[in-house]
C-alpha cells in the first residue's frame, strides 16, 4: 500500500470555501501569504512554463478597483444590482490575490492546458489558505472578463486573463454545508 496522509485526505473531503463577504481582518501578512503562494505554485504545469502569475491586492488596491466598477458596468449596460455586487466584492475586501492566466508560446503545450494550470493554481491557493486556517473564497464576475477593466485596473497584457480573485482573511462565521454531487450521477466506470 502506498504511503498515505489521512489528515490531508480528510481535509480535502471536508474543505469548504468561506464566503468573501464574511471575511475580515486580520489577513495573512506578507510572510504567511508568500508561503500560501509558494504552495499554490506547486501545481500541475505541463512543460514547466509557469503560465500564470499573481497580483496581490491590498486594501488600497481593492478600493481603487472598486471605484472603477460603476463606470465600466454602465458602459457595458450591466444591471445596476450586478454593478453593486461587483463593486462590493472589491470595496468590502481586505486582501485578495488575482491569479492571472498568462499563457506562454509553446509548440508542445496547448494554450488550453496552460489555462487549466492557472485554474489549478486558484484551487491550490484556496486550499492552502484554508489548510493554514484562513478563510478563503475564489471569485470572478463580469469585471474579471472585461478587457478594459483588467487592462486598466490590473495592467494585464493582451494575452492575459483573470483566472480568479482569491479573497483571504479571517472568517467571521462558518458557512453551512451545502449539497455535494452524487458520485454515481457524475462517474462512469469504463472497464473494457
């Protein structure tokens, strides 16, 4: 039997994101965050291309992004309630990490595999934060897909996109468990 880590498996079987709006201070300090980012970077990465990067968003940066939301939402014709929700996502946060999908030219590794790797980084960062005792949530939203917002607010290059915003902090309340998938409904066993 292979070596196993029952504590890690138990964590994965019981992990639960914490809603971003329930997170508060304190937030991870720079040293703690660097540990979490290091864990997140140990993700599957075909070709060792590192097709992702991090932008750490502290309270002032989040406040600046929040001020950009109303004008961008209006220009795009976004519903006012969705504009407010997006603005609150940034204005109400104390710390977030933008995981940026930044594909590299490669003849061997298709771009889609590089994008998947960025998604894996998001989950790894989320799980590392939860395992370290922090509250964490992975969010995106319409603003993360708006080229003008991400170019102006995050200075992304044309080939880059936001894989997710990982909000980090101290949880104020534990969320209730939610329904999980029925394994038999989503699993096919091919034995021949």
